[in-house]
C-alpha cells in the first residue's frame, strides 16, 4: 500500500485545520530552533549542519513533548466535564510529570498509577520526575505492573474505582489520547518547516525519539505539507504490537479529527530500532556518548532513555555518510534536524549510573 497523495497544505492551512480541534494553551511556542556548530563539527567535520528543535523548552515543569500533547488532551478532558485525570506510566515518567503540571495549571485533580515493574524504573526513589509529581500535587499510587498492556489494565481498574465513587474521570486510553497528541506534533513539524525555511534550508531529515504519537504526528505533518525529507522515529522501546501499524493508524485518526485528507500506510512510518539495545530504560554506550558530546559542545542536555538514543541514531547516520552532499532527499541540503523531546529531569534519578559511566574531564 502506498500513501495516497491529496493536495499538499501550506503551514497556515495545516494550522487552520487543526484549529478545529479544542486546545488549551499550556506550552511556550514556538520553541527555539538552533544551529549546533560545535556538535556538527565534532561528529563529522565535513558532514551536515545539525540543528536542534528545542522542545525541551516547552515549559510546563521543565519542558518536553507532553506540554504540546496536553494542550489537546486537557482540552478534551475539560470538554468532557472531567474533575479527575487518571494517568499512568513508569515511575520516572516524563509524561506523568508534565500531565500533573498541566492539571495543576487548569485546576484538575490527577491520580497517577506508576508502574515499578521492569522495564520501567526499578526503585522508586523520590527524585527526578517522581519528586516533581509529588511537588505539583499529584495523588500517586505505585504498582508492580510493567509499562504496557498490564499497566494499561491496572490504570483502567483504578479509573473504574474512582468512577464508582462518583468522580468524572478522564482516562489515559491509547486510542483516544494518541491521535490528539499526534496533532500537536503535526503542528511542531510546521514550526520546523517554517524555521528551517527562515534559516534558508529544507531539512535532509528529522530525527525524533518516539514509539507513539510524537513520531506519528511529525510524520503526518510532513506528509500533509508535502515534505520530501524522511522523519525518523528512533525507538526508545517496542510494544507487543507493531508500532508502524499503530503509529500510522494514530496519524490517520488525527488527520480525520482535523479534516486533513492525508493518510499514511504503516511503511510510511520510519521506525528505527537499532538504538534500542540493551532495552527500554537501559542506557546504551552510543546514547551516553551522544549525551556527553552534546553537553560538552553545546551545553544542552539529553537523557539516556529517549533523547540520547535518538541523537545516537542521528550521529550514526551522519557518520556513515548518509548526508554527504548529493546523498540527501533533494540532492542539495546538508542540514539535519534533531527534535529534542525533553525528559531531562529523569537524569537526577540516574545520578549513580551517570556518575559511573560518564567520563570525567580532568585538565
Ligand atoms: C523525553 C521523551 N521523548 C520521547 C518520548 C516518546 O514519546 P511517544 O513515544 O509517546 O511519541 C517520550 C515518552 O514518554 C519522552 O518522555
């Protein structure tokens, strides 16, 4: 199956379609778009220029992709008259931290069901995201289930428990939240297209950490705008189901919600699993090298679980010469974009591992 090709939209048209869907302002937008001169030089002196889209600067309790997602999800919760959000993921979830902050901002109660089971987080040290969840006033329940279908079932059970007491619960359910969240990343892609055009180039590729709505939304935005460059979703995890199938279905449902004619086939999602080892939530040598290099050349932080692995994917492609002049999608551009999706508070729960594995600089 190939992608059907409806007339391409302008960024303004894409925005006006998505404006049909209710949205609550939460994020600092547009996020900055910056050239990384020392990082580009360090990974390949004659390679592409690397740019960064700073979605670690979206605000809402230390930034990240869930500030954008929540603009649509919280609007949906408010439209449904919810008085309680029941959400859940791993103990150090970035998603839960920013969702708890969003609830604080609009005055909704939130109950978090945080899974301690592998491959999530191990000990529930009150640090990083979990500390912030507490401070921002989330009610927290730590359970033994692992992130995935078991935890999803647990979250629905907890939601049912609250419903039985008369609460109007907005529940984290993948088929509902994923397409709404994806819309926010179609908009992010529009920002990237405008910001790169203002800097005089069309990207040769966009890299993002995702196994879900973020990559689905960026891919939808790129297809709807008729972009020629690939969007590479670098997998931080795999699910028990086929991510290309789920992400394309997410993009297509998002498109339907906004009245966009573009449709994606599973193969339109470039889902790259090469950086995943040794597994979800477990740091890789390449990721830690990417983290250290970005910090030491540009003073910008990524974290081991998501963004460091995505950056390692970009570095690997640059180093095999994928973006040498003439090798890219339009034969000219040698600019690649890393979409930084945040997550940095998680590093404080990993201080021991990082202090052991990050080489110390001694002069
Ligand atoms: C920092 C960060 N980046 C990327 C992602 C991936 O987002 P998704 O797979 O939901 O698109 C997450 C998910 O929690 C995250 O916390």
